[in-house]
C-alpha cells in the first residue's frame, strides 16, 4: 500500500539510501598485513653540519623503524604495484600518514627516496604559508640547490670533497651513478608539505560516502576500491576547487564532466558527491576499456585518456617505463605520481590504525531520501510538495545552480533531488492516515453512532450525521 501511495507523488524512483548507523568504511577482510609504520629516509639536518641530512626524523607517536622494506604491501591483483614503484608509494604514505601540515619535505622529484630535509614550520599553521614560513622554505631550497650544484661541479671536475660533500654523495649514490644522478639534481629539488591532518579528515568524511560509492562501482562492474580515489583528488571535500577548474569530491573539469554527467545552466552534478561518483564510474569504465589496465586508467584521471593512449603506444603496458621514460610536456610530476598516490591512499585507508593511533571518527553514512523528478518543477514547488523548508532543500542539493535556487529556471525532468531523511516515509504515513480517515467517514455515513479514533491524534470524534 505504501508503495502505491508513493507512486502517486510528483516523482518516480524514490530511493532510501541507507539506515543511519555509524561505523567505519567497508574494509576487505584479510588485507591488513603491514609490519611497520614509518617509511624510510624522513630526514632532518644534523645540527653540527649546517644542513647535512643523515638522521631519521621521528614524528610523535610513530615507531622509529625507518626502513620501507618493513612494509608488506596490501596485496591486490587488480591494482598491481611494481617493485620499482615502491619508493614513490612509500613517499606518499609518509605525506598522507606521517608528515603533518607543519612539515615541509625537500626531496628529489625523480628519486623519491632522496629526502634532503624535513623543515618544521614556525608559528601558526594555516592552509598557506605565512611570510616567515615562506621565507624559511625558500631559504632552505636555495641552500640545497647550492649544495647540489656545488657537488655536481666538484664531481664533474674531480675536485676534492669536504666531509659534508662526501656525506651528501653517500646519500645520493644508492640511486645510481653519482655523476648521472647529480646531473640536474638542483633543478629537481621540490618542496612537499605534509598532509596528515588533511588525509585524516578525508577518512572521517569518507564514512559519509564510502558505502554509496562502493555500491556505484559494484553496480558498474568496477573494483570497489576505486572509492578511495577522492583521497588523492580532494580529500573528500565537496567544495574543493583546483587551479585547473576541476571541482567537487571527484574533481571533474567542466569539459570532462559534460561527457559523463549532467552539467548545464541549471544542474552541475560535479558538486553532488553521489552523482559525480556515478560520473566517475562512467569515466573509469570508459578509460579502462580504452587502456586495458588500471594503472593506465587511473593515471588517465590526471593525464587524460588521449595522453595515456600516446604513452601506451610507446611503451605498451609497461607502466614503470611510462613513469620513468614517457616524455610529454603535460606528463609531469603529478601524472607520474598519480597512481602511486592512489596506492598509498588505498593502503592507509585499508588500515588507518597503523598511521592514526588516535583513531578515526568516521561520519555517519548518508541517510537522505532521493527521488527523480517525473516532470519539470521549481524549487519552491518541491518544497511545498514535500513540506520541506526551501533553504534546507537547497542545502542538500549542492548540484543546483543559482538560476535553479532562485526560481529563474525549472529543474528538468530526470533531475535527482535529495530530501531530508524520512521525508518519503512521513508523507506515505500521512497519506495512509488520510485514507483511513476517508474510510472511517464512509462508515459514519451508514453508522451514525460509531465513535472514531484517529490514529496518533489522541482525540475521538462522534459523527453528527442524523
């Protein structure tokens, strides 16, 4: 009966997404097999040498084992991790799970285990640098660029090395021929700020979406662990915006989104985490069909399908050759590291207790009601029909543009609308009560002395029909 009543409403396809129970993200059993916590070579300058970097930095509450080989990878035949990729994955595990926002890592952007210094920022820690913090980072970068250029010249001309030079050379030499690695090392110096707090907050927010994202990928026939991709893209921040114009949890540019979801003057589904997850599933399914492997398909999320098809034409499915040798102006640091970042994020998300001893307080899964419009409607009409405050309706439906919110444009048929939890159930119950009242009124017409109790009203009416 309830189902028939809901079908009489303005919409079709009502879907109640979830119960409101709290709990961590779904974790596949039997996959938590790390043996350590701190990846190797998180280094700080020794105080006696003015900046040489051969002591291991220890973060509060983090075990001091510095060897990345103490990790046993979270096994996955779907998302393979070539052994040569481990140094990159280890670097990003440190960025996400060890180094905080108050730390800036100076490292080689090609040899990711070459960590020259971990700078501890003074003063208040905010999203950007304060002038004093920026000056400190710039000064330390200039220092290490000078050291690297100086060492490169000394090695090239056979000049004698100081003790600090020899220590630096010893640090660099495990990555290959010293002269080869030093070539251009000063230009490869890069600063990376720690993201531990941001990643932790992303884990907490992911509790809101994880169940639904996994269901979307499962229904699309895709690996469920693709639900971890927003850790790399946005840290699950619904209003995240990039300098390239990508927006939302899934960070679609407008051009890409127009192929895989609804983006127009009324609706921008990039801003709806669930709708954009469906768009991401369509994109990733298409990318995998074109590229034939998940390392390539996931990297295309950053570099584009056409770009990865060019890389595949040169190196086939040899992903490490692509990472190390593919030469294209747009295939830079971000593209080379995107898949490694995904693997690192996945490994941390599968066993967060290894990195966050303080524990993660996951947010409750979404329990909003969802309907799809059968015909065009304004926001005001929807608010009246569902007996919901208009401002609350707008707050829930982040995909609506200003023209829709203001009533200048109607929401088109087929639009997904989020409603406060329990809205459909309450309307159905109310409709059922009205039906019972109507039935009782029919009875009263033939039985004038029947007393009628209205369900839930606490009052009793007597018919006045003579």
